[in-house]
C-alpha cells in the first residue's frame, strides 16, 4: 500500500512538473524559436539581408578599427574620410584599409552626444583631379572661454583637402552648445543647389519660438532646432532662404532668421536629398514616442515641441498651437515609428548597381537595434510606398509603425550589432554602412 501511494505521489509530481514547467517552455520555444534562431544568426554571423527578392545581394565587411565613428564621406573613388566622435580624429580609409595617420585631429568635447559629428565634401572644378577640394566638418568645440555658458560651441569649419591632409580651417558657423549635452544634431550635406545644409537639435532646452513656444516678448532666435542653409564659400545665409529679411525691422530678432531653412526639429542624425526632385528629407528623433522621417521643403515647421508624429495622434495640441513664421508651413511625417527606434541616417540610393528596385529610393538606419530599413518613394515623390508582405499581419498603409504592426515590409537588413550611424552610396555604386560601437564599415554588394 505504501508503495502504491508513493507511486501515485510521484506520478502527480511528474504531471505537475509537465504542466508548470515543460508545457510552457514548449509553447515559448514554438512561439519564439524563429526569432531566437534569427537572433543567434545575427550575433554569430554578423549582419544579413532580411528581406529581398534578389538572393545575390550580400553584406561584406569593408574595414574595421574605428573608434565610435559618426559620419563618413567619399572624397574620391578610393578614399573615405570617417569621423571618430570622441578622439577628434578624421580617419582615412583607402581601398578598405584604415590608415594609421589621420587626415586631421581637433579638440572636441566628447560628452554624451557631443563630439565630431558631421562631414561632407564640395568638389570644385579647379582643373585638377582629387586636389584642393573643400571638406566641411561639424564638431563640438571647447572654446576655452572663462564663461561656463560659452565654453562649448557647435561649429562648422571648412578645410582644404589635398588628397592626404585637411588644412587651412575657416570658421563658417558658430552655433550654441549649451545646455546640452544631448541633441546637437550635426549632420551636414552639400545640396544639389551647391549650398551647405546643417542640422542642429534643441540642445535639450526647447524654450524658444524655434521649438514653437510663444515668447512673452520677442526673443532672439537662438540657432537651435533648425536646419541652416548657407553659402559654403563664405558662410553667409543663402540668398533665397524662406525667412530672409523677416527680422530686419525688429532689432530683437536680428538676422538669425536669415539662415534658417526649417525649424521645430527636436534632434536629427540624418539628412539627404532626393536625386530626382532635389528635395531635402530628414530623420527626427522623438522623445518617448514617434521617430520620424520628413520631406523638408523651404519653411518647414516640424512641430516640436508641440507635435511629434502625425497631427492626428496628438490629442493635446493642434496646428494652431504652433508658432508659424511668415512663409512657414507644417506637414505630417512621411513615415513614423510610434516606438522610437533611434532613427539615424537616411540615404537616397543614387545607383542601379544593386538593382532598379532600390535606385532613387531611400535607406534608413537605426542605432537601437542596428536595423536597416528600405522605403520606396511614391510616384509623385511626395511620400513613401509600403509594399505588402507575402504573409503575416501588417497595417503600415497609414505610414505609422504601431507596436502591433509587422515591420517586415520595411526591413531590409538586420544584425548590425555595432548600430548604424551613417549610410552612403559609394562611387562604385554599392551601399556603405557605418556602425558605431564596433567601429566598422560594411558594404552591400551584388
């Protein structure tokens, strides 16, 4: 009898173990096995093409050994200049090899999001090949002034490039760096109009008309939360900027408005130009929700700090709450992520090397997960077009990625564990991806 009771107790114990432990583990394994396999593949094999109709596309390592790189630019067919955020060094990558000597070393304030942040090149017709071009660099500089408030500035310098070194610095823009140390923006681009575009965030102090706060009195716009557009030769405001001369009769406004192309931007790590229309697009980082990508026409007010994401998702504010300068306008993002992904750079892929599907369409990176997104631009180049997935649930037709939505139609590649800071089309027609924490450049080829 005792043995029978003992066997019954053991059997009951085994049943309980099965119910409480084994069955739930089995269910979890079935539900999450695909993502676990994918995660293992990503971590063990490096980045991989997540979704493509072309099986010939592949991701290959191009160079490594960089220290927290933020931005890069091709200065010729073989050479990339890469910025290292904290070291202040502009590194040279020649045919995939990281050279020992930097092209330039400058003193930077590396705290938080400060540092060496943005770079681009203006190729000049001098009758010489790969010689004496202008390179523009945005970085956070210690000014060595006695006043603590003025001790950090975000500045844009123009340098000459001779194929080996950057030299002859000329200060073009002197922008605030305080309070910070976050939301310095820093991406810069030469536009198809030959002008230099510079983005700076709100420096974690959204309290002026440029962040859509109605002031008690006219206060000087303080060069934050804006895209600035200047002549790259002398730093003067571009002649047809949308707010040019608006402040000329009001001494409190002075001439800062002359420089602005757009405002109401919380922070941005990416700007790029549509090669078909020449229009500017940007990415914008949300606070606790709604990362964005926007089509930025002259006078664009992006809505911060009243509106992030589509207007319809902002129940406490309306367009009437925005500070609308003359010649300004508001429009919704062309795509937004309700749960922020840490959106960084975007790149209009201006090549056919990877296939016609990708040509003149846009790639977008993120720094949270190391994902690379791909979006087709619609027929009139006014927004993005979402292709439906072959299976699974999705509801991206509203151009909003809600938490329950399937993002697979927009995901192109995954597994960039170093996290993406820059995306560029190379002179060879391939796509180059810069990653931050592991200091690598990858190339997507066919």
